[in-house]
C-alpha cells in the first residue's frame, strides 16, 4: 500500500494543554470522599430531569461530581458538595459549568 504524500498540519493558534490528572484528586482523602458520595447515592446516578431520576447504576462508570466545581469555589472534600453522576450526565454538567464560567469572564 502506498502512503499518502499529503501531510496533515495542526493550524490551531492555541493548542489545548495535554491532559494530566489533578494531584488533589489522586489522594486517599479524595478517594474516600468519592466512595462516600457514591455509597450515599446507592451507587446510582443522581441526575434528575423532568422529575425522573437517571436509571444508570453500578457497574456502569460513575463519577463523584463536585456540585460547585472546585475552580468555582466548591469545597474539595465536603460531602454536601458531591453527587454521584453517570458519565453522560457528568460530561453535560461539566460542559455547562465551563460554558458559564467562560461567559462570566
């Protein structure tokens, strides 16, 4: 098979930084907090839409989400600042928080 002679270039002026795990989220204290948040939720997503709670539950991947994101002043290990979300709802919530943060700049 012949390789293409066309080179691909990245023309973005600002490239996103490489993804790296936040050291705070790797601590045993944070792992304990995340487990407590998920246990409190019964290992089930806590997202409510249209008056109905999401049906996703363990063994699906669940996230202990900071309701008020740490970047926005939310407490890292406060159990009341946590809720259990499935991957889909965690992505939606994080994107909405990021959009709101950028809109307030």
